């Protein structure tokens, strides 16, 4: 099982392909498996590295996390694999981590792919909702979080008709450690507002948004595209918040076209 030890945590990852490195960072409350169908097409031309963040998937952790500590985990992984600088894609919470990374150490990154995410900090209502969810995770574990999240994660069509995808997503959520879920919720609640940093992002940036994303709609992507100088927006038709699972082919094609042109 490929893994590295960084800051007392064990970070599990998978690696496939050869060429310039591309790291794929998953969202909440998930793990690297959400990229499963995107990896093979990307790995035909790039060295693809897919970590499980702090305590998620097969990674193990014994302390709380923050956006900064998750960046340090990924930088440690990248250093140990000789894979920096890299291009990186981050879905939702993975996008928050990537924006933190771009702020902390931009020279590690050669191109950014922000997928179904947003730059803003939590509002006070959102912070309160995080605390409620932390309590739900503590008392009801990962299944309670799956119940709360599932209705918002997929496009309506997939949610009602693609039972295999619904089952797969629920299975990934339900397999997560309730402790990792609570730590990630607190880390998201306490994250910075990255909006002021967007104009300073000098790397080419691709914004990928599911047309029917109910959590981070494409209008957010439009706003981010206007703020990041070398950016472009790609809306994935018929996809929701989990575009890499719902429309992996289209997402992989968008990423490849972007990377081939600028990385
Ligand atoms: C995610 O998909 O990572 C989460 O929905 C992000 C969030 O809750 O802010």
C-alpha cells in the first residue's frame, strides 16, 4: 500500500502514469476514489498522484487538521515523491486546500484546476451548520453525514436514475472515519477567505463546474474566472457537485486539453 509519513500522519496515495506530475485532491467527506475514472485517461500522458487527505480513505491521523496542515501533508507527499512542482486539481474541499496551497507556496504549483469549489470563507450561518454537522458525525457517524450530504451532491437526473452511482458515492462516504469528518468540518469552518488572493494567482487555472451543482453553482466559477488573470471556465453539462464521478470522461477531457496547452 503506497503511503508516506508526514507530520505524524500517514498519507496514502495511488500513483499511475509517467510525465509531468498532476495531483488530484478529493472533496469532503470522501477520498481519492472519487477520481477513479479520471485517473486512467490522465495517466496516459501524465504522472497522476491521488492522495487520501488527513484521516480519510486509507490515510491515518491522530490530531486535528487545518487547511494549512493539509497543505503541509500534500507538500510533504510531493517532496517525498520528487513530484514538485506539480499541477493540482481540487474538488470542493480539495479546492479550498489547493487555494490555501497557492497562497502558502505558489512555486510548488505549475497549473491549478479548481473543480466545483469556492474561494469564500464560511458565513456565520455556515459556521453554525458546520458545528451542527460535527455533532451529527459524533453521534450518528458517517451514515448520518451521508444522509445529510447525498441529496445535494449529484445532479437530479443522476440522483433519481443512476442507482449504481448513488450506491458508490454513499459507500465512499459511509466508509470514512467519523473523527476525520469532524476534523475536516472544523478545518473548513475555520478556513480563510481566499477571494482577496485570487488576482495574485499567476498560474494558468482551469475552473470546472457541474451545470447542476447545487453546492457550488457555475455562477461561482464565473466570478472566480473574472478574478484569476489566466483562467478559463468549463461547465460540464448534466453534472452536479461530483462532476468527476458523474461525467468522468468530460472532466478528464477538459483537464487534458487544459494541461496539454499550458503545463
Ligand atoms: C465538499 O464537497 O468538499 C464540501 O461540500 C465542501 C463544503 O462543505 O464546503
